[in-house]
């Protein structure tokens, strides 16, 4: 398989991105070719520092980088030679099967949506972020691609999230919850009430509305919401996780007795830290586009980039997109007559 990596995006640029690429090449022999897209001299310098002369690496030169202050759609139109646009072009031309980017999320979403278009039957893409709980890992979709969602978009998110959960995460019949402010179907916005009816009448394993406390106390495998809500949830979870570890460190270093207890429990702390670390999950698939796009955290370390590339290989190997097309088509065939009759 062939993958294109935006080697200029992210908070730390080529050092972390190329470092992660080298780790991935050493760990995943199934990667046949890895395109590193960006400024050739910088990429070559980093490869030299990493003592990497792997023949599977091919540098694709680009002269522009999308900054965090750039508009998403405008960056695609005005910066045609940006690293993220050139990486998407490789997928569009069939030279690569997937793109991985830790840069401007909006630009990555816009570039893939504009250049690759949607999968048949899909109207809007959704970012599928993985969130760990004590008992499972659930898919949060949409985590930020589309803040102006319509009911049919959220239903498609449920289908796509279910496909990813089943084929990549291995849950045989993933349960789906709709993010709302109460468990009853009469609670929520006009949007969630309509989506509730549509999900309930589908063949998906729909459990009903889920509230904030349900995410970790009584988790489902797929949480459906619009991109605005999903992005707030995701960033809040990240912030709370970081805060808790800082609080623990502060309290456990107050006296020698606590420090001794912390030393005895250090393996448990490390296990929890690893479980909640974004580095271990690598990146979030942008589901619904006609190609594989993995969006990594802006502050990605080399380990995070390595795992983002792993996520790309999993999506290719498990044929996520063909399964999405199949499930969306099945849903549309079943529900189109009913929707037509209503209208």
C-alpha cells in the first residue's frame, strides 16, 4: 500500500513528521511506498538525521504550507502547491491510497472533500475520533468536520461509525447513541429529535439518546453528533484528562508517604496514561470521502505520526470505504421510498 504524508503540517513540522514516518517504515512492512510531501531540503535533512535511506520513501516537493490562520476553502484555492493539497493530489491520481496530515484540519477536510469528492450516497464527511473508556473504545462522529449538519448527515455518521467500529475496532454489533441532553426521545433540539426517529427506524443497533455522563459510565460503541458538539466533547475530554494527571502529580508529591505510594502504583499510572494518550491512537479517519484521509493531532509526536500511519494502513486493509458504500446503499434502498412518500 502507498501512503502520502503531509510532511509540513502540525505544530512541529518536519522533525516530528519525518521522525514518525521513519518509525512507521520500520514497524509496518505493508507500506510499499511512503510519499513525504513538502520542502525537499528540510525533508532530506531530517531523513539524514534519522539515518534513513529506505527505498520506499519518495519526496514530493511543494513550495507552500497552510498556516493555522488560513481559511480552509481559501487555502485549497489559493495555495495549490501546499503540502496538504499535493498530498491529496497523489490520492486523487491513484498514486497513493491514503493521506495523513497533522496540519490545518479545515484545510485537510476541504482539500479531500473538494478534490476527492464524497463516496456514493454520502453527503458530508465526518471525523471519527476514538475515545477510550474503562470497558471499550468508542467512535465519536462527527468530531469537527461539519458543524452545520442536517438529520440525514447524522444518520450517515451513524452508519459510517458503525462500519468503522465493526471492521477496524472489532465490535461485532456496535451500539449507537445519539448525543443529547436527556435519554427520552422528546428531549433535545429539533435536529436530534428528527435524527432519533430516523435512527430508531433504521437497522442500526440504536440504543437511543446518550448524555454526557453516559459517555464513560455506560458507553456505547458509536456516539453520533454534529461537528460543533463533537469537537467540544473531544477537546473537553482531552483537557480534563491532562488536568487530572497534573492534579495527581501535584497531590502525590506533597509528602514522602504519598510519593512512596505513587512509586508503588507507577505501573498503574503508566497504563492509564498510555490508554488515554492521543499518541497511541494516532489520528482520526475522515469518513465519507472517496479516499482514505487520517487527521492527526496538531501537536503530534513522532510516535503519534507513526500510529496515524498505522490507522491509515488499517483503513486500507479493512476496506472501510467499500463497506461504507455498501451500508449507505442498503440504507438508502430501504428508506428512500418512505422519505419520498413523506415529501
